[in-house]
């Protein structure tokens, strides 16, 4: 499952490529979380890299929105 993207880790856990702009954060069925470049994530998920990139960015927007909602709620409390 694609959880989002991050620029905190810029190396691919699959191929080892370094200095990526960002990595796709994926949770495996066993609960392990890994960071992949878009091409490796696409191969692993049997999808086109462009699809993975789009889905990852949508997932990240959801994460960002949830974080903002929590921060807003904490400020109001």
C-alpha cells in the first residue's frame, strides 16, 4: 500500500539509487515500511511509474490534511 512520499529519505531501498528528489513510502503486507523510487515502486506494484507517482502524491495530500486537522484541533483545545 502506498502511504505517501518523503524527501527525508532520498535513496531507494530496492536498487540503492541515491539523491532522489523524494521516495515513495510503501507498507508491505507484513507491515514493513520501505522507501522506493517511482520506477522501483512501479515494478514492485506492477504499475506504471507515472501512476505510482500520482497515487503517492494523492496519498501524501491526505496525510498532510490529516496532520493539519490534528494541529488545528490542538490549537483550538
